[in-house]
């Protein structure tokens, strides 16, 4: 199995690409979804967040984490952001690893890691065999963020500027998807990339090893059961 990192900047349309890949039966590990899962009510992370950030960090109606409140707290406070990262990142990394292990053991050719801050976090970048960046024009990016999040121009720009520039990300990418055109044009670019990428040489060796291991294990188990039955 080989690994593909999918990233971009806020509002460039990465989620559209991720959804299309999932529809093509390609396994996608969504770091945002994992981040939401690890802070579900009464989880280990949920309790730690409540203890440090107080009751305002919890929605009274459903007990979910108040994500908008936390975003406001940590956006201009690096120390508080560091605290939140220390609470959530170990659990996120553990779940990410377990998901990747599952796909490896089920002989998937490759898996896509949908990680918005792939370059900024520097945790997963070295894992990837290929990195795909989704880009769009700044004007479209700004408009998408304003519509989706209800931000003012100033708020949207501050979110964009808090991340690595899109130009820098594109320079670090193996493939760039231009998401300025129609949805069909974006999908066509994805299909072209999928045709072009090739697994590393170790992929087939590891796959053969796993098939052989599973085969021998199954054979040994059958023989053991037959022997046990014969002694009854």
C-alpha cells in the first residue's frame, strides 16, 4: 500500500475532491472527521477540553464540543492552541494509524490522507508517497469561506493568512488540482492523477508477503483444528 496526502488551503475545494475519491471506492482517511470523533461527548479528549477550557467549551443543548468557541479562543492565542493540540493530537494520530493499518491488512492498493494542515503540522508529510494540493483563485477562495462560514472579509482573510500560502504548498506538491473550473473539469484532473500514480516497488513484495502469511496461517489453523478433532 502507498500513501497519498490530499491538502490545500481553507476554501479551495479539497472536500469536493475527497468526496469524489470516496465515491470511486478509494479509501480516504479524513483527519477532520477523526478530530471530531475523538472529542465526542464523554470521551477522554472531551473531558480534558472541558477541564481546561471550561463549560463554555461545551454546548449546553447536546453536550458536543463548542467548536466555534474553541476556534475563537485558540485563533489568536498560541499557548491555548498548543494545549488543545496536546489534548487531541495523540488520539488523532492513533486513530489515523489504526485506519491506515486496517487498509494495509485488507490489501488496498493505496489510501488517501485528507489532511488540511499537512504541511503546517509536519507530522504526516514524510509518510506520503505522493502529495496532491487543491488550489483556486484567491477571490473564489475568499467568497467560498464567507458563504460557508459566515465570515466577514477580515475574518476570512485572517483564516487564510494563518496558513501556509497556497503558492508554497503548490511548490511542495507532486500534483496540483486547479479547482477554478467546472466540477467536471476538477473530476477529470483527479482521474488523470489516479492513472498516473504508481505504487512503489515494495508494494507488491509486501502484498505477496501478506497473502503468503495469511495463507500459511489459515492452513496451520485448519491442521490444528483437524488434529484437535481427531483426538476427541
